């Protein structure tokens, strides 16, 4: 990225951040905290009447009501077979209100949810797109298809364009599919163990336009590799890197261990909150960059940093939260299990000229318990565990380090609620909570909770 480009992106971000702040202030003044209530009522009368019937452990399923689509709202022709989007074809505002209600209920024993932050344009937000490839025979006709596994099976449902995926990523996958025949690349068949290409993964960086393509093969050799790369890049000059990933295991995991870069640098760079981040194929990176900025901003505001704190960024991925918070902290310590992500994090700190941060490759629980044993302290702990939530070991150690504030970021409200109950036992009370619609039209929802010590249980 050139300096000018960086400057342009940073300015754009700062303008956006100022607008968002102004918007939030206006909203605080005028509007109630449940703006979707009207829609909820119109579309889901049964759930509004009897919320108490739905237990917290099992969130209510949306009832099969006939739903009038707002004019022009796109429908997905394969929604049923795919199963990825539970609420596609429904009013977006309704789905927001519905998710808000679910999170509100789960967090009720601990804290009142302040609201849900939605998207202005909730389509085509996914910056990471994965397609499974298959060879299908239909009578005498044979063809290759690229798409998603039908829910609960290994049958590939062809997808040409998905309403929540990045459009360019979808177009690239269609072109890979189109090129297979002329390059004589066989699609891998699980049953017969014949063929080469299993999956294609495309990652796009919204702010810079850089695109990564990962060809997941069962063997490291792609015949005609150079011409294949040339043709794909000719069709999509936005592609900045292409990798081969080898996955020869009988597994439902997409990526295998080994990878080789066959074009470009082997990673892409995106910009979040005015900082640039490199992202390797196997590193975790939030899939909705628009919502990620809103989420991080809230998390950092909740941490209420003054510049004097020692901050832990646990489950830190490529170091995004810690690096964004570093200017307001004395010192940041990041811990992450995935070695590729840790390598990215270290390089990201350097690229952003952040000197008060260090990263450790370790299990977050093991790392924190070692710190706690040495009587190390921290004033703020950010924790952003995977869907399975955190561990007792981690939370015991976090509490032992006696931070003034814990900011818990979660992509699974059920494990969040479970962990809040445990942290409550340890003396940490939830004070403020926000939901973020990170995954519009799917049933998933992100949340951030501020906890601090003391007060009644
Ligand atoms: N905070 C980052 C990443 C969040 S996703 C971001 O916002 O982008 C959760 C991360 O936890 C992933 O990078 C995953 O590799 C990591 N992880 C999973 N289990 C872990 C463990 N036991 N210890 C440390 N990190 C772990």
C-alpha cells in the first residue's frame, strides 16, 4: 500500500468515525433503545406476547408466519437447501429486532442489553467466501459445480451468487469453475478419492481491494500452474495473491496444514480503524469489516483506557484489538494459539509502528495462569474467545490478575452467558452490553460486555 493510499484510507476512516459518533450522540438524545419494536410487533405477534415460554437455553425458533417482503428485498433461490441464512427473505429490521430480543433474554440475569447495532446495507458483507467443488452426474450429463454443502450433507448445492457474500469473490469462484475444463483440472471426489481440486477460498480486503485466492488441493502439484495463475489474474486483476493449500485428509475442515504461495505475497492487507493489517490464509479475521469497526470502537470505549494501563488482548488473532487500543494503553500483551496469526500480529505491530505491544503464541488459559502464578497484574483484559467460549482456567487466572475491567467480546451469546455466570462467581459483574449484527440474515450474533469488580451479585 502506498503512503498516499494509506492517508486516504485513514482520512476516510476518521470521517466515518466522526459521523458515527455524531449519529450515536443523536440517537442517545432522541430515540428509545429498542428501535425495532414496531417491526417486531408487526411481524412476530406470538413471540411478543409470550416471551417467557421460550427458555434461555434454547432460543425461540422463528414461527412460520407468512411474511410480506418489503418491495425490492432480494430473495435467495437456494435458501432452504443451503441453510446458511435463517432470515433471508425476511425484513432486515425484523431480524435485527429478533436477534436483539434473543441476546437480551440470555443476558437478562446479568445485565440489561443496551441495544443492537445493525448495518445500513446488510448484503454482500462477507469478505471470506468458501466454495466446495464437486463433479456431478445427472443421467448422461456431467458437470462440475461450485457451491456449498447442503445442510447436514456432503452434497454440493451450486451457488453462482450469494446475497451475503462479496460479489467479486463469487465471480472469481465462478471463473475458477469455468477454467477447470480447459486446464484439465479434475475436481476431487471424496468417495473414489480421485481428482485434485477440493475447495476454493477467497478473501477480500474491503479497504484496499486486495484479494487472496486459496486453491485447496489434495496434492501440492497443480499442472499448468503458471498459465492458470496468468489466466485467473487476467480475468480478475484485483487478485493480489494466490496460494495452494494441501488438504489430503478425510476431514470436513477446509484448509490443511501445508501451503505454497504461487502468486504475490501470500497474504492480503486490510485497514481497520486507520491501521493496516496483514492477513494470512489460515489466520482468523473478522468476516464483516463494516461491523468490526463499530464493534472494536465500542469495546475500546468500554475499556475506558487512560494511557496508564497494562492491557491483555486474549484470543487476539492477528492483533487487531490490541493494536487499535495500544495508543491509549501503557502496554499491551496479546496471546493467540494459531502460529500464523501470531506471526501476522507481530508484523502488524511493526507495520503500524506500535512499540508497546508484544504477542505470545500460547493457549490463552495456560498463558494467563502462568502470568497469574507470577503475580503479574493487568488493569484491562480484552477477551474474544471462539464460539465455544472461554475456560475456567482462563477466567480463574484473569480474575487472579485483578483487572479493573474485563471487556468480553463474543460471537456466541450462549457461551457468553455461561461465562458471565462464572465470572460473576469470581466477583466480576456485567455493567454494559451491546449486540452487533455481524452476520446479517444468519442466526449468529456478536456481543460485547463490560465487566468490573465489586457490587452485588
Ligand atoms: N480478537 C481477534 C480474534 C478473535 S477469534 C479478532 O477480533 O480478529 C478467536 C481467536 O482465538 C482465533 O484467532 C483463534 O485462533 C484463537 N484461539 C482459539 N482457541 C484459543 C486458545 N485456547 N488460546 C488462545 N487463542 C485461541
